[in-house]
C-alpha cells in the first residue's frame, strides 16, 4: 500500500537513510572481505562451509547491501513496493546477523548494532505503511 505524501515524511527520510547506511556498511564490508579481509582471523570460518571470505563477501554485497540500496531508493520514491522491500531487507539483515553469530559467535559490536538496525527497519516499515490500508 503506498504511503501518503503528507504523512510521516521524516520517517520515510529516516528509514531510507538507515537503509542507505546499512547498504554502505554491507558493501564496504564485502569489499573488505574480497580484498582478503586483512586482520580478520580465518579461524572464524572454522565450522562453516567456507575456507575463505569470498562467498560470504559476495552475499554481503549483493544480498544485504544491494537489497538495502534498492529498498532505500524505493522508500524515498514512495514506491508501492517500498514496504515489502523494507521488510525483506530487514529480514535479510536479521538473518545475516543470526547466521553469522551462530557460525562465528559474538566478535564485534557491529553484530548487535546491525541486529538492532534490522529491528528498527522492520518497525519503521510496519509503522509507516501499517495504517495506510483502507
């Protein structure tokens, strides 16, 4: 359901900005991983299906960063699918963090920060478009 132009403009700008920040963080992290992730222990991959950071980096760039970038643009455009994209992006980010913590454990303050960002993103998507039905 499209969001009305006069309602929650600050929320729309804030959600889009959050999504852009997540996209930049994910794409930057993915590029860092593609560069070999200097300073990141390879031991973190023990118990995972990966021997290096190539595949996780590509997933981070495309699935997390790319989806968030598209969602941010669609939110700012007030596109009819912005809500679904935002919810999908939040679920992808939350899933990424959950799987990451399950495989490598808690290793960075960014993990809970990005988990919280996913929850805020989902809450904004539901709040901004939730009452526009009917």
